[in-house]
C-alpha cells in the first residue's frame, strides 16, 4: 500500500520539510525575471488577453459605480485578479469547460461574452439567459462553455470532476477548469473533488485564486498551512504555485497543466497567489478588517499595469491606444447599461418554467392562480402585470427572448 | 414471465439501461467489483467495464457532486447512496444544486439525466441509521422527482423511467422488499409513468394510501378490514414528487374518507402534505378526519422496532376508527 | 425602554449570554473581528476574546460538527451559519447527529447546549440562494427545536431561551427584519417560552397563523380584512418544532377557519403539517377548508420576487375566500 | 502568506518528492528491530494491554459465532487491529475522550468496560445504556470517556475537534482521540476536522486505522496517494505513520502525539498501517473482493502473537497463562451472553424518552395512543407488552435499569 521505508525512532513531519516555490516570469516593471522565458504568445493573442483584462476592469469600475448609484442591486469585482482568471482561460481550448465561483467574469470577457449579455444578467431582464432568477454576476453561457454560476461555494468543484470525467469518456480531448477561492477550498466538496479526480484519473484543472481573504476572514484564519498547494500531496496530484498577478506565468502554468490533464488524464491543482483589491462585494466594506497600507502594497502589484508595461516594451501597445480603448469601453458600458435597464422583466411564466423540463399540472395551477390574483391587483405587481397585459408588454418580446436563447 | 425479487428487477433495469445507452454510468460505494452491498449492481462492471460501473471513494457529497457534473455534461449517471440514511452529506448537492440546476440557468444547463438510487426504510433491525425514510425532505424540494416502488415489477418499470426522465429523480428502494418481494417481471424493456398514482384495489368506504413497503402492510390491513365489512380503495402513490393529486381526489370524492400511512415520523412527513391538499380539494365530501398512521416523532429505534412501525394492526384500527367516526 | 432593531436585540442577547456564562461561545464565518456579515456578533470578540468568539474556516459541516463536539463536552456553542441557504452542507451533522445525539446514547451524551443561528427568508432581492426558508426540513427531524422570532423583543427573549434550552435549537432570523423591524426591548435579561405560540390579536371569524417576517405581512392583510368586516384572530407560532397544537386548536375551535402562511414552497412546507393536524383535531368545527398562502413550488426567484412572495394581498384574498366559502 | 522562494521555470510537484516513513519497533518474532528502543512500559501495564487485546479477540470470535447461530442480529470484529486501537488507548490518560468509529471495542476493553456492559448493548436489553436503540456494537460509556458510536461515518471527526477545543478552554490538560478508517477519511467531515483543528490549535489526535479496505473497496480505489498521512501537510499538522500491528510503536507514537496535543495545543495525525483480518461485518463476505492469499499474508502479522512473543521473551507471560486466560475468557463470555439474552427489552417509554430532555406533549400523546393500541393487541407486540403489563415485567426492572445508568 505504501512504499516507504521503516524508521525505528518516532519522527513527526508537518510538511515544513519541503517548500513549494512560486512560479514567476514577469516583474512588476514589465521585464522578465532573469532566466525567465516568456511563453509562446503572439501579438494578437497577447492583445486579446490584455484587452480582456482591461474590459473586465472597466466593466467592474462602472458597474460598482452603478451599484452605488442604486441602479443595480449588487455587484462583485474581479479587480486585482484579472491576470489569474484571464491568463488561465487563454491557455485553454475555447471549448474546454469553465466552472467558476463568481469572481471570474474575466474568463467570459476573454471568450467573447458581450456587454449586452453581461448587462442583461446584471439587470435580470427578459433577455437574461438566467431569466432574472439569480442575483447579479451569476452569468452562464452554453455557447462559451461557461457553467452558470451558483452561489453555494465549492459545489462546482466536484461537479467539475464529474464533468471532466464525462469529457474523458467522450474522448474529444477536452478538459474542465474550475476556479475557486482559498476560502471555498475549506469546504468538504473541495476535498471530495480532488480525491475523486485523482482516483478516477480525470482531466480537470483545479484553479485556486488565493486572494488572501474570504469576505473578512484572512487566509491565516482559513488554514494553518503554506497556502492551498500542499493539499495536492494528500491526493498525489500535480500541483504548481504561481504568481497570480503575473499573466505570463499563469498562462504558462495553465498550458502545462492542461497538457497533464488532457494528455495524461490527470488532474492538476494550480494555486495562484493574488489579492482581492476591491471589497468582497458591493455589500462589503473592507476597512473593518484590513489596512489601507496592505491594500496599497498590493495595488503596486497591479496585474494589468504589469502586462501593459510588458506589451509597451515589446512595442505591441502604447499609452495612446490605452487611453482610446479605455474611453471607448467606458462609453460602451454606459450605453449598454442604459439599454439593459430599460428592458422589461422576464414574463410571469418564467416563475414556473425550468423547475422541471415540463411545467407540472400543480405548477400550472399555481401559475393560473397567480395570474388571476395579479389581474385583480395589477398595480401591486407592476413587473408581473407587464407581461400579462399585452398593452404593456413589448410586442413579441416573449418570442424575442427565446430567440436570443439560441445564442446563449 | 420470469420471477424476480426486487434486487434482480433493479439489476435487470440497470443492465437494460446500460446496454441501450453507453452514456449510462453506475457508481457509488462498493458498487464496482462487489456489485453493491445489496448486490443491485452485480455483474455490471464485468459487462460494461470499469469506466462505466465503478467504486467511488467514501464521500456522498462527492458522489452527488460528481454525478451533477456528469449529468450537466450530458452523461446519464445512476448514483447509488449505500443507505438513504447516508444521503444527508449530499443534501446540499441535491437540494441546492441538482434541484435548482435547470431553473437557475434558465435551462442553459440541466442535470436531468441524473438518477439517485438509495435503499430505504425500516423493518430490517437497522436501528437509527439503517432504517430512515427521508422522502419528505426531498418532497419539499421543487426541481426533484421522488419515486418509491412497491414490488419488483414496479421497481423495474419505474427505474427505467427514472433513468430516462428529463428531470433528476431520487429513487428510494424499500430495502426490506429487496429479497422478500418476488413477482413476475417481463424480461424486456418497459416503463411505468412517473407522477401517476395507481389504484391497486377499488372500494367504497375509505381510501387507503401509501407507497413502497407500506403497500404490503396496507394489503394486510385491508384484508382485515374487508373481513370486518369495510370496503377499501387502495392507492399506491408511487411518485411522491410530483404527486398525483387528481387520482387521490377522485378516490376520496367517492369514498369520503382517507387514511395515509408512511414509516417516517409523523410531523412534517409527506402524509401531512397530502392531508392538507385533500382537505382543501375534498372539503365538503369528507365524512371523517383524514387519518395518518406513521412512525413516531422520534429517531428510529431497534429493540422496539415492531412497536414503532405503522403496521397492519395500527392501520386496521385506524380504518375502523375512521369509518366509525 | 430602549429601542432596538432586530440585529441589536440579537447582539444584546448574545452579549448577555456570554457575560453570564463563560461556557457560551459564538463562532462562524466572519463572526470574529468583523462581527458577522450582518453584524449580529459585533464587538463580542473584543469583549470576550478570540477564544470565545471567532471566525471559522469556510466549512458549514465543520462548523456544526465542531459545535456538536463542543456541546457534547459541556460548552454552550452558538454557531452562526451565514445564510440559511448555506445550512445544507451541515445537514448531516444536524439531522443525523445533533438531533439524535441524546436518543442514541440513552442520554449518556447530549448536545442540548447547541444553538444554530441563521439569517433566513426572502424579501431582500437575494434570489435563489439568499432567500430560502428551510424550516420544514428541520421540523421533520425529531430531536431538534426550531424557532423563528417576529420582532426584536421576541428575538432577544427567544434567543436567550434557545441558548439555555436543554435541547439543540435551530434559530432562524428573518433577515429582512434585521434593520427594518425596530421596537422596545428591555435592556435586562428575559426569556420567552419555546414551544408556545402567541395569540397576538383576538378575533372571531378566522384564525390567521404564521411566523417570523410573515407576521408583519399578516398584520397588513388583517387590517384590510377588518376594514372589510372580517374579524381575525392572529397567531404567531414562534416555535415550529415542537409546535403549540393546543393554542391553534383552541383558536380554530372558536373561529372555525384557519389560514396558514409561509414563504417556503407549498408542497411539504410546514403549513401542510399544521393543516393536517388541525383538520383532524377540529374536524367538526371547520367551516371552510384550511387555506395555505405560501411561496410557489419553485426555487426562489429574483426579478419576480414580489410576484412569488405570499404578500398581504394574497393573504387578504385568501381570508375573503375562506370566509365566503 | 507563503514563505517560499521563486522559480522561473514551471515545476509541478506531486508529493512523490518526499517519503513518509513507517515507525516500527517490534518484529513479528517478538524481538525489537535493531536500533529500536521499547517505550517505557512496566510489566503490569504491558500485561493490561495484552489482556485487553486478548479479551477483544475472544469477544469478537465468540460474538461472531453467536451471530452465525442467529442469537445476535449483527456484529463487527476488531480482529487484526487490536494493537492499533489498544496501543493508542493505553498511551492516553484514562480521562481523555475517545471518539471512535465502530471497530474500536478494544479501547473500551482496555478502559474496563465489562462483558456485561458489552452484552447488554449487543442484545439491546433493558440494561443497555443506549436503551436498545442502536444496532449491536454501538457502545458508549460516560464514565470511561468513550463517546457513544454513531453509524454515519466521519461525523465524529469534526466533533472530536470541537470536543478537544472545549477541553483546551477547560484547561484540565485533556485531549481527545478520534479513530476512523481510511475509508471514512474520504468524507468531507475529515477535511473540515483537520483544518479547523490546525487553525484553532486544538489538542486532538486523529488516529486513522488504514486497514486496506472500506467494506469491499480497496485503499487503491479510495485514494491515489501514499496513504492518509500526506493529507496532514495540507494543514501543516504533525503526522506520523506507524506499523499498526506493532503495539509498542503505536503506544510510543501516541504517547508522543499526546504530548504535542496537550503541551503544545496542536493536533496530530497518526496513520496506523494495519489490516482488517475479518469480514467487514457479519453481513459481509470478503471472498468476493480479496484473496485468501492476501489474508494469509496478513494473518502472519498478527499483532497479538507479536506482543505475546515479546512478553514471553521478557518472562512476563507464558503459554500456560495464555491457555488458562483464553479458556476462562471464553467461559465468561458465554455466561454473560446467556444472562444478557434473557434480560427483558427496554420499557415501552424508551421509545419517546431522550428525544428531548423532557417528553413533549405531542410525544406523550403518541406514547399513550401506542399503549392503548398494544393493550388491544398484546400478543402482536410481545416486547412492548412486556413492559406494559406488571405481571410480565420483572419487578423493579425499570428502577434497576436507571440505577445501572449511574455507572454508565
Ligand atoms: C456554502 C456557502 N457558505 C457561505 C457562503 C457565503 N460567502 C459568499 S462568498 C464567501 C467568501 C468566499 O471566499 P473565497 O472562496 O476566498 O473567494 P473570494 O471571495 O476571495 O474570491 C462567503 C463566506 C456561500 N456563498 N456559500
Ligand atoms: C456516511 C456513511 N456512508 C456510508 C456508510 C456505510 N459504511 C459503513 S462502514 C463503511 C466502510 C468504512 O470503511 P473504513 O472507514 O475504512 O473503516 P473499516 O470498516 O475499514 O474499519 C461504509 C461504506 C456509513 N456508515 N456512513
Ligand atoms: Mg479569497
Ligand atoms: Mg478501512
């Protein structure tokens, strides 16, 4: 069962006997570390990555502002972690499955989720693929192989193991990546997922964004060990720790991880060391549990700036391009936001559809009763009434919505 | 027609489903080489290979998490939980994930392919943790279907339906019937409808309703009642969620009386839901209060299991009381 | 008497309990320095030290497992689950362990010291996973007590009772009332009884029953009903398990009508249990079917939350229908 | 957060980089390994340990035989794992808490649980502390600090963390040990327990009996790593692997672990490598999933024989003593079994007591209704009727039973 040698005096180990290094390529000034080699990345792809990082940042800034203005009920930023999320996504095949936690909108941006698609979800309007059922930031896209976000933490991790097992049987050479925070990694589901992936030789990449906090709980109160990485040893799983603010290192590590997953059918754990620069969410105020100084120190390590400098050094990007892009992105966000806000809510029927493949008789009865009730008190239920009364409902909006689904 | 016990019928259903569709996978604790602690998955690994029928590590939340992912991917997982008493570590994956997968994604993704099988119920001297009947927990969870078969024929037909159903199904197998219940079962593929109750006996004085292993108990009680001159209509609910209100309503409109029995504790058990619905829909037709004959509001005992269980005598007495009301 | 909102009342109760008994500990995700995401545990770490009020790792099954062990050892843990929606990973520890600890050991060991607090319910634009009302799952679990307060005064008195109760208590706090519900709350220690309902208004035509945040909604509906000439008796159940059958029975024997409302989905919700019991105990006195005004049998929605919720208008219409039956 | 060095080429680790040795002292012939030193253990204690091992073995053999004769509904043997369980227990303070899985009756034997106490539980009679509510082998003893066994696997592991945290606050210098199988260690609860114990610095010893199987599932299908031990690295927890069939090594390792726990307030993981020599339980037949040859190889490593040889070499034990003890134990088991079998069942009231501290009105109503029913059909419920009818009930048995509880 075990292949180890005997000893005759008791010796305890703690894991401090060995070190897990951090893989880094890019310094904050945009130059490579001595001895470091940039991954193969042509200008087009590098700029695609960079643009996705910038789009994500701008989207986050604008939407957080919109939330503060009361236009949006809730928001969560990826800010500070764009390199980790987008670097990893760029290293995958676009048809690989992504099962994310909630702070990974960058992955969607990279794969081409449009501003409109973001906004429809954020405002839960009739075009939201999720039909206005989940809180803002719970995106999903079938065409982009991005599993709809679910709030309960870590549940997606064993699901990723299962999804990837199915991919292995299908034999089309795809893998699944699952993103999660160092906090979520405390859940029992994490342990189950890694163990099953190892035992069943599953092509799945477990990507931990170790951003130092789970809401207010610092990593030091989340676990006593040197990060998440050493947990891989418990499952004899390939593991690498990477500087999560270093897009080149993340890209390269994920490329290699994908090879291990797809070619050897073995799971890999990646721990990306990064920092949640913003508040946990629009409901949070970090000043209660961490210092400005700490935040400032990490702001210095901004992953976008780091990549920008590298691109400028290479001559692939310029300050003018930067300014122009930022301006146009801001404009675009605002325009799409205005569009999305104005769209009607999903139809009343959406309350009972998709509970099952078909609406059950009991649910149909409940819907009918609700319709009768709302017809009695239309003013009390403006959203529900709007889809009941053809005068209020945008003509054909119902149909449009299901049309749009085709592109989900 | 061959005679099978319930385990053989279940094994046969799994065999047919796996033979027909290579996307069907069976897994769980000890289901591989050993064929499951009750042997419901016997020989499936031999026939379909280790990739499609296998042991999992001992972690129910992982089994169902894994199964949810597989189903979302398009596979058709049939996950076994070794005892229904051990389904609770997977409760979050079932209640927050399985049940809400389609709804929350606006049908972009679903886990409709998933079937969760678990041996369930008492009567085998299993004490607290090998006897529970947790159907009511799942019946309060929109998005799930919950099915309990009463004999081998039903087990095969309902399990095949469950596996092919577009929605996730929790399939509870009354384990005390595994070997005890034997009957004729067609060798070929067939399905029985999910969501439809079955009137197994017509009668005029009272409707007696149950599911799973209670159906045998009901039959014994009804035999006594009929001898005492009481004509009973008997209904096997079969699907706990969604449940077939109309069949029950129709029966109660005729008999004017209803008795519901289950092994689970009374408070919050599914009989309460049925009683609440039926008193509403049949209010003016009820001639006596709807009776519930259930387990006590306690954990499941051992030495005094017989005293705890809602047996035929308790049902018989309740039938008499209802008719005499 | 000082005025407090529900959060302040809860914080005050915890403070009193910790000051009085050093065996009382408060822990959960973010409850330490930060004082909890809703701030229910504000300043407790400061006052009582990191050993008695602390953050846990993010693992609900561990939080309750740890709490069960602590309670068995003789400590008095008050464990917070950040949202009731996230209590399900701990379901096994609660349902198979907490609830059965005393019974299975013949009272050699018990976890009676345990209280589990969780913000619960809808109405805050929380969607599927920040809105659930899972009391019925726990109410089907003998060995647990389940309590839901309706306002700050009730919250403080019931929480102090829960902490000192010899049985484990699941204490659900209607989070939409946290800041919205403000009232007079005595500064000193007091307890309110667990297991007793409260008649908050007397009336003669119909009994309207609920708990938690629904009590406010009921009050609005009853106001409309009284204006329409219907005299309503209002009961706050307060304890879902064990529940006070006698108070409800007494009221229904008088009014002849019963309406029960809760936010949770209808099927398998606790209103079903109450209806089933009351139709049995008040059969000959009921003048109309017992009505249930509840959430739909779906996961909790977001954009159409208002349409989903059992609001005062739905209750008002149901009161009218019941009286007109 | 992490203290590790940087690298600039990606390097994946799996844990194969380091080895966890197995601590061993005693060879199968009863002699110490070269360089090995026996722990301090006087004759009296050594014989106490040995006797407990033998009592456990004999109890298991007899009760399994009784099960086969149909006298008992169910049984589980500790056979092959006596050294692991009893060696560990002997290294503790008798007031340390034990939270076991189900195969650890040896610990109870060592602490002085009597044959009568075992039998009353096994037969679920009126003297069973658990009042006949749980299946056979679900022992518990308050006076012996042995938590009542619960069937759901691994639930006791985080409970042990909590219990030990309470002990730490109480400050009386006690710790908790929790036993579990390598199968149970796959549960999410295990992960939660270790992490919380590390973070909160809890005096708890996690003792894994890695006996190669979880029912039919071999360890190789349970996890892919080198045993359970490396999981400790994920939590920076002290860990030692020990030969579980070597009572001296287990004793010594647990002594040291207890020191770490109690003196440093730090948790320890012990992985004892052993083998489940018998079937999983009386319901199991291992011939379906493992070979006789494998079993034979392990039978050669019998931990009792190994200790016996050591004792005989020391002159502390003889073959005659062995025979005499075995014979008297067998007799004693049979006699107590006969006594226990004949005892009446727990009273009917025990169906509703202990659900809550006090019987609720609703439960009282249910009990009253049940009594009425049984009085109508006494023959159908002989056990329930016996305690209802004073003629059948042994006079004062109710009282005796609660008397006995005083010693539970
Ligand atoms: C099962 C569960 N428990 C608790 C929560 C509440 N919650 C939401 S986010 C969060 C912190 C997560 O931290 P981490 O995993 O580190 O991710 P990060 O926010 O840092 O990206 C918590 C406790 C939840 N969503 N699900
Ligand atoms: C939560 C849970 N799942 C499944 C079971 C059924 N079961 C009982 S023992 C067992 C195997 C345990 O193996 P291990 O932990 O290695 O202990 P061993 O029997 O080898 O001592 C299983 C699967 C259970 N009791 N609890
Ligand atoms: Mg984090
Ligand atoms: Mg084992």
